[in-house]
C-alpha cells in the first residue's frame, strides 16, 4: 500500500483530527456529507481547498482497508 498523502494528522491542526492534506477540512466532514446524500461535487463546491484527487485517494485507501479486513 502506498503512503497516503491525501490525508494528514498533525497535533497542531485541529488537535490531530485527520484532515485533507494542506487544508483544515476534516475527513469526517466528507463522510458526514456523503451519509447525508450529498454528492462529491457539492462537497468540492463547499470546500474548494480539497482536491478531487484527495477524495479519490481517500476512498481507494478506505476500500483497500475494508477489503483487506473482510
């Protein structure tokens, strides 16, 4: 598995909450948005500092992790 450059966690940024790298946007915000039925395009519109490639990388990492534990 390649290192995840899409997500970072730094105690100096939101107390270490996982965020999209280079932003202060928590990954949980994306998850909450998708759970609410919002599209990725809407999320990107609301959080323009996040790149689509970061979301795709996060989703791919999540898929790999789930498949490895199933």
